[in-house]
């Protein structure tokens, strides 16, 4: 599946961890403004694919490329010169929130600006007025502004995940990569987080690539689904085409017994 305005292009990428082949010659293109669900059984390569796009994992040296915004991020097992420029435009949301627990929610969100204002200024908490304004606006947007002064490690999982999303807004990310962002949340918090991501996609035109174990969320929130199995893409197409037989092929015959 090819898009004329692809912002992410993964070509023939493989990644091995010891004797385990996590990605096996994977190719994927993501068009600007898409919201795509990556699904598949545990160990299928979803998170590894997401992390290679973010540059958090390097691809194998045998071949393959990762390109974002026209900048070559990875090629043949090494990060390229264009990586820092492109990385600043990519927000990453982790399953376990990745906030600094002893810092306030406001400070965690403001940290999204470090790529623009510099590390030392942020370390000292000398936030420019535009960053302070952006951080509070982002917290309002995700519905946790009333928790701005609270230490991150005293917040619920859903509140922390909203803070992580707000941080990507302050970062001014154009692409958000979300790795199982609702796996640790209760059903209500999970829906709230997915609603926020969908709103960012629909209203702001943000490109979102999200890994999900919950197939129903993939069907509800995303127009396109990419399914991996044993490190290979076995389905890439519209949500409407992901019928029961395709899901059984992805997850195995036990999938029918899970619902």
C-alpha cells in the first residue's frame, strides 16, 4: 500500500535479537494524517517496528532503510545524520508512561520543549512564557490541567498517559508513535486515551501509529490496520476488510474462543 505523501517509509527492514528474528524484511509506508493500528500476537514484532521508526532500536546491518519526513533515519544498521532533525518531529508514547515520577505533571509536559529551548534551560526549569502557555494549554486539551502541580508518581495511570500525550503536543510532534498506550489502563481510562489520540488525528491532522492488543479498539478508532505475525506483515488494509477469517489467521484458532 503506497501513499503519495508518505511521512514514514520502512523498506525491507529486519531486526534480530540473538536467535530471534523480530522483523523479517518488513516494508511499510504511512501517509500524512493517517491513524494506523499495528496489531498481532505478543512477540509478532509490533513494538520492534515502532521502535525502529523512532530510532530507539537499530535495524540489522544487512540492508533496509527507515525514512521519516524525507530524512533517512536508518540505513544498514546505523543511524544517519538526518536522525536528530527528524526525531524532534516524532512523539513517542510508552505503555508505562515514561514520566519522571518526582517531577510535577506540568514539568513533565514542559520537557517536551527540550529539543527547542535546550537541555540546561529545561533542567533549571527556566521555561519561556511560550512553553508555559503551551504546557498548560496541552494539559487543558487532554483534561488534566487541575493536576498540573501534582507529582507524576501520585497520578493514576490514565492521568499519567494523558500527561504523556500532552508532552507530545508541547514537543510539537507531527507524528505520534504510541506503543500499547492503553494496555495498563482500566476500560474507561483506555477509551479516554484513545478518544484523545483520535481527536489529535482528526482535528490536528497528526499522523498516529499505535500498537494495540485490543482488536476492538483498532476497529473502532483506526481506518487502516497493519497486522504482524512472526515478524512479517500478514495484513495491511482497511479496517473494514479485517474479517473473522483474517483475524483467525493472525492470532490462530484460539481467537474465536476469546470472544
